[in-house]
C-alpha cells in the first residue's frame, strides 16, 4: 500500500485526483499506476484501469488470477467491473469512497472468490484526498 500511496502522491503533483494503484503477483510488482483522467482527457483513466492494462500486458494475458491489487481508495463501479473481469483474486484498499464506491452500488462486481480488505493505511489515504480537494476550493 505504501507504493500505491507513492503513486497517489505523484498523481497529486500532476494535478490529478490522488489515487494510486499497484498490482502484485508472487511478491513481484507487475504494475504501478495513478489517475490520468486529466492528463489523458479520459474519464476511464483511473489508477486501477491503468494498472490492470499494464499488468495484463506484462503477463501477456487478460486474467490476473493470483494477483493482489493495492489501491488507495475504494474502487468505483467501473473499476470494480474491470477488476472482476480481470479475475483479480485479492483487492486491498485504503480509504472508503462513500459517494461512488463499489460496495454501495455494485457489491458483487468482483470475482466471487475474491478476497477484499479495506481500511489499510486508511487515514493516510483519506488525508491525501482531503488535502487535494481542500487545495481546489
């Protein structure tokens, strides 16, 4: 999760919403990413989507079974769908997203056997988001 936080900090420095994601498989980092929605002018360029694409390319296949996704904020519905389709087996997130998080709107989007762990470094992840939005007001 610390690596995902580093990605989120990079996003913030670039004027992006500070969300970072890292995908790990067998103790090896396959992908690191952060939000690029502003940079790419693409509403789908969330950190998780960027990380999934990169990890799948690294493995040479679309399924990321036996992989863990670390993300600083609870995935949205779109990302949860992609995480489910990619069959990521473990999802670890920091801060909940009470407005747009998957757990409120699409709680069954992940693969049925996926393990989900929330609240990891929650305060640090939440503070980064709060600081970002305070600076925008």
